[in-house]
């Protein structure tokens, strides 16, 4: 049986670095075993999915060079490769009906109000929150009559109520176990007829001949339902392999609050796809010869799924910057020239309105735009601490500003006017709370310190629009470096 693997991202936002990571592992596995690598878009959650995002995933994979053998834009023998299109062909409903006919699924007529009150009661009683199986024992004739009368309903999977689920994932020393009674009667088909992820993914993995599902460990908890569905539908299940999730430095699941997660960001920052892939590859799979720099094609030759890390690798941008340097310095001059032009182009539209007033010729752009391009600034204590001020007070102010920036980023309010309002009010509050801090927190001084810390110079175009263009990630990195310089 020839190997067939897939990635199945949901197009709900910017293309995610986790998609590239899982894609890369699947790509290597397929290449290593002479198999095929499939891209499927899981867009059954119509409220959250956007066509723009589907297109961006395809473009990001193309930019990275993670070529798939079958997928939405290139077709293949098992298409369509977009679940909304498959839904319109009635594919998922057929399987839901098979389960109903076999008695392995049932219609559930519970209203959202009823479900909410069950949930509230369970929370109050500190019980696990799950469906109470109210409709599970309805007489089939009654259920049929209510469906025929047009009563809204979902279709739920009948999950066993006793016994234990156990699965040996080949990356993990111990089998993954769960008591069935802890597992919900999963909704398979929603009231509007759309399938949920669980039904659609299992059906498609089967119809697309997927032999190995290599995915992040966050899906382990869904595994019992997926294997149960395979069994009830009479499918031979793929082998499920769960790899470690990418993590922030504090070991939490990678999130945009703490790391840039969008592939578009890496591209706009001028990272090379080779470097980003090399970085992601090292997070998951060390090179058997201890090599640091390699292409994914080289990795595929020695790829061993059993060596992939299960303890979530920590995503460290410094490591990426190091690899980027290695790759970049090896580029031929012509490619560097193209990268320089691309870098200017990528930011020209955002920067030009800011720099315009200060430019009298093309080369001036390079002078004023410099802080926006350099990965890190050299920050000197003496530039950060205004005459007569105390370094630890400046540090305290910068720490508070860093906190404000983190909050704005988390709330996705990274605009010049929001940054300005938040920083102004922070300064006012600090001045009011401690009159000794008032001179330092006066806008002229405080904004000057912020400018030095983030743009590395005493003069710049208007500060807050500059910070908007610099972006939350870089602004926060620079604040952290400035705080460090004042320790
Ligand atoms: N659509 C799921 C996701 O967004 C796919 C999970 C899986 O690989 O089964 O990650």
C-alpha cells in the first residue's frame, strides 16, 4: 500500500506557522516513502472560514516550496479537495445516514436553551460538561415522525458508555487511554446539514486513501471519536501519529500574543523560505549527522517519523535569525539584489507616507527607513536615559510601556491612534500616582525614550504611526532589548 498523507488546515485566518510545520513533516514522510502529499481545506465551519484565507494558505505553501501532489488548485483523483464543495455533493450526509440506519447515530432535537441549561447545571455541580444524552433513547418511530414534521435537529454519534479506549501512538511510550464515559456524543451533522470537522475529516481521510494522519497532539483527545467513526463506518483507519505542538518560550501552545504565527509576517520580514523550513525542520527532527543547515529535500532522505519530537519544541526566533543569516550569506548576488528590491517594495507603501516630508531624493528613503528594516538595534544605556534621570526609573517606564503594547497586540488594536491613546494615558497615570515620576512621564521626555528604544534615534517621523508600521512584534522585541540594556 503506498503512503498517502495530508494536511487539512481550516482557512480561518492568516496561514499559520503550525500548518507549515505539520506540512513539512508530512511532506518529508511522503518523500521518504515514495508516497503522495495532499492538501485538503477544511472549511465546514462557514462562519469562521474565509475564501481569502484559503487562497493565502495556498500561496504561503507555494512560497515555502512545500509542494503537494493533490490539492484544491491542482486537482487530483480524489477531488474536490475543499470540504464545502464536498458537502454540496452530499458526501457527508450519506455517511451520517448510514450511521443513523445502523443505529450508531441518532437525531437530537434539544434546543440551544436546553443545552445551555444542562451545561449551567453541570458547571454548578462541578461535573464534566457534556451532552446528557437526552435524545439518545427516543423511540425510532417518534424520531422519524419529528424529522418528517420538519423539527430542527442535529445528528449525534452514539459513543459507548462504558469501557476504555486505548491507542498506541508510535511516537509515545505509553498507549493513550480514555474512559468512554468521558467522551461526548459528538455532533456529526449540524442542524443546517453541514458536517462537523470530526465526520468530514474521517470520511475524507478514508475516501482520499490517507494511510497516515500526522498531526499535532491537540487532536489526541478527538482520536477516540475518530477511531470509533472509522469502525462504525467499516473503514480501515489510517495510522494516527501525533507530534508535539510548537510552543512559546513559556511552553504554552504557540500563540500570536507571544510569537508571530502568520506565514505572511515571515515573508514580509524578508525571511527566506529555505531558512524558515530549515528552522521548522530542526524544531521537529534533528539531523542524524548533527547538521544544522539543510534543505527539506535533504531531510527527507534521512527522515524518520519515529525521531520526531513529542515534547513541544520551543519556537525561538533567535535561532531562526541565525539560520536566516547562514542561508542569506550563501545567496548569489543576483538573488540578493532581488531580495533587496523585494524588501523595499514590500514596505514602500506603508513607509512612504511617513517619510515623504523628510525626503528630497530616492536614497533618503534608505536613511529614514533603516529602523524599520534592521532586525535588532544596538541600544546604549546613555541614549535611553535622559540627563538627570535615573536608569531604574526609565526601566520601570519602559516595562510599563511594554505591558501596554502587549495588551494592545493581544486585543489586535495595533493602530497609531490606539497606541498613542494607551501610552498617553499610561504616562498620565504614572505621573498622577507618583509625583516624583511626573517629569519623566511628561510626553516630551517619555515619548523621546520610547522613540530611542524602538527606533534607535532621537529624531524620526511621528512616533506612533512609526510604531504602527514597525509592528507589535518588533516594537515589543526592541522594548525588551532596551529594558535588558538598563539592567
Ligand atoms: N482542520 C483541522 C485543523 O485545522 C485538521 C486536524 C487534523 O489534521 O485532523 O488543524
